């Protein structure tokens, strides 16, 4: 399943860090972060709990960019 989320991030470099962190999250097959549109597109592994996985994505992203936000 693929979903799109609104994000708040300050710069393209920070968005790139968020993308790498999201891709490393268990349950995420792929993630793309766009600084231009302020969106994160996430493809989830089959059968995972989307909300719980996004909580992990948010936690991982905040480790690399503490002032970022993902709205879901």
C-alpha cells in the first residue's frame, strides 16, 4: 500500500535525511520525500500496521532532523 503524508521540514538537505531514515524503517518498502511539495510518499510492506509504522518513521526522522514533522 502507498500513502502520501504532509511534512514540515526546513531545507532540501533535511528532507533528504528524512528520506534515508524513512527507507531504513522496518515495514517500509520505499519512501520518497519532496522538499518542493512538502510531501512524503511511503510504500508499506504487505500486512504491516500503517499507523504504527509511521510512528516509527517519525521517530527515525526526528533522530536525524529533530525539528521535522510528519502529519498523519
